[in-house]
């Protein structure tokens, strides 16, 4: 059996993950709206043999201007629409997977099925869909509502949404297009399946007007830590993008999500759990620390408070150097809890709390030599806490290039990471299950049974 190896993705939102990323002396300040910036980032990921380049997304600005004056001090304001950007990046890369976030609350399944199927064709089998339900009211206000629907409603719709999308991706069998100019037959009619879905949220006739894709179905990624999110991941996802600070929390999450898979008849190895990891390497520990400090010093207090407000509500009425109070307004439950745990564990002040999350935003942060970072990854990988990591560079593109140039070789030396891509498609490289075509298999089984039946007569 092939040796189990670490999977790597990179979260390439904007100019990096750190709150002050755009103020880094070497960051292209307008890069979040410049194609060449993203070309450089994805090509660095591919040079590092990463499984996937990942675009988080919101359908609206998700950064509260709370306290006032915070939004104009961040770069978390404008960004490309992910599928449009990834279509362009497909043309300048060959192997790295291209994963875009799309919301199940503010889209229709037909649109999503069609766009990701198209990206899968354009990229030669490298597309992935990060399924999110869009938790913020800021997004809801762009779609005729005041508030986001509650968890149960969002996830109920999401589960049916994913099922419809998967069904639409099975509209066409693999080799159905014969395109025989002589006979005039374009496709074999028995290989076309009409979905005819009738459910509580969606009525979708189909078929999809995009042919079966190179991967059969784009990879499904799930990001969401609530009970409903975990269930959706266990039922449908190939990859989970998770957030955990400690080994014990990551192990508990890993065990829980993989444990739910048996209910759906799935092999736990076919779901790759990849927590976010902000890795800051340096040739020495001091150099790594200095690099990180240079960013920390650039965090504006208003921006720090606003980052907390996204999860805990506005704390600007409290003393920055006093203790973290009971949050006035919890917004994202799982992440809010992570933040409060960090504050209580370290007995942190408000300022210390926003500085401690300024980098990883609740994800794990490791600052050190390439060996330190490889040790940190190896520990989680070998102790059932992770199958890989979604790397969150503090700033882009340099923060990713540092990981590619320093950490990847160290992982390779340890035999923990590939030295060449195994396959052409994202599914092959991740080592997740090939996409089966349930309706084609059913048709073939029925045809076989009919043939056996008539032979027996
Ligand atoms: C690691 C991680 C990454 C996420 N990325 C996104 C994203 O890019 N866009 C988005 O709308 N929601 C994103 N979410 C939010 C989830 O979809 C979900 O709405 C939110 O976390 C609240 O639900 P939860 O309690 O299930 O986590 C992410 C969640 C996690 C844990």
C-alpha cells in the first residue's frame, strides 16, 4: 500500500491571512484585485506540489465596520469572484487543484453545478467546490433579507443543494458523446439521465447542459464546524477545511467527523481533514519570530477590535488592556468559542486577544525553523488529528514562497510529502474516492439483468 502522505492546500485569500498583511513592505498593496498577484501565488503553490489552491469567499464584505473606521484600515474589502479568477488561473497552471467557495444559501444548484463542471473541464480535472452556507447577515442583506437564516434552515437547504448538484453532475455518462458525423448521431440517448428532482427546497428537472467532467465530479470541500456542518461533511465531502488550536481539539474533531461516515457507508480514508495552519518559517527561530513581529506591529487597534467584533461583538467600550468580558454579541458560534477559550487559557486582555488571533484568526500558528514547522505537522498527522493542512500564509506571495522553499523540502526529506504529483486530477492527487456515476451503474446493472434474463429464456 502507498505510504500515507500529508496533503497541502493554500488559502490564498487577498494579500494573506494576517490582519496587517497588506501593510507588509513586500506585499503588493493592490494585489487582491490584480491577476498577476494570483498567478504568482498559484504558481508558487504548484512549484511546491500543493494539492490545492483554495479561495475562501463571502458574497459581500464580511468585515464589520465596528468600531467605526476599521474597514478603511483593512484590505478585507474587495476581492475577485472565485470561479472567474480560478478559470483564469487554470490557464497558467497544470497540476494544482483549484478550489472555490460557493454559497448554498444564495445560489441555485443548477448554477453551481454548471459553473464547477465548467471549471473542471477548463482545468483538466482540477476543480473543487468549498460548500458554505454563508453565516453573516452582511451577506443576507445583499439578497433581499435582513438576517441569515438559522443553522438548521441553512444546513437543511445545503444538504439537499449538494444532492441536487451531484445529481446534475450525473446527467451524462462518460462516453456518451459519439459525435458520429456519418450516421448523424451526436450522443447515445441511453447515456443521458434526467434528474427530475422534487424536494422541499428545490424542484430541478435537469439535465445539466455540461458534459460529465474529467473528474466525474469536482471535489467537494466542506468548511463548518457545527454539528450540522460535520454531518454534511461526513455525508458528502472529500475534504474538510477545519480550524483547531490544540492537538486534543483537532483529534476530537477528526474522530467525530470520521466516525460519522459509517452511517453513509463511506470509508474514513476518503475524507481528508485539513486544518488551517499559519506557518511562519525562518532560517532561525529568531528570524521567524522577527518576521511575525513585523506584521504584529502593524495591526491597527481599530482593526484588531473589528476582527474580534466579527465573532464576539463590539468590545470598544471596554479597556483594551483589561480582561475579555462575556461577549455582548456572539456571531459565529464555533469560532467565537475558540476565541474565548484562547482568552481564558492565557488570561488575556482584549489587546492580547486580538494580537493572538491577528495571524491565524483562530487557526493554529507555528513560528520557527522549517524543522519546527515540519515537527508540528508531523505530530498532528501521525496522531490522528489531520490528513494534511490548509496553509494560511501571513502575507502573499512571500509567506507562501517561504513555505514552499523551506518547509516543503523538509517534509520531503522526512518522506512525509510527495516529490512529484501522482496524477493529473485533484481527486487523484488527494487520494480520495473516484466519483462514481450512480445512475450509469444502475442502468448497466439493469441492462445486464435483462440480458441474462433473455439468455435464460
Ligand atoms: C475553516 C473554516 C473556513 C470557512 N470558510 C468559509 C468561507 O470561505 N466562506 C463562508 O461563507 N464561510 C466559511 N466558513 C463558515 C462556515 O461555512 C459556517 O457558516 C460558519 O463556520 C458557522 O458555522 P459552523 O458553526 O458550522 O462553523 C468557514 C468555516 C470554517 C470552520
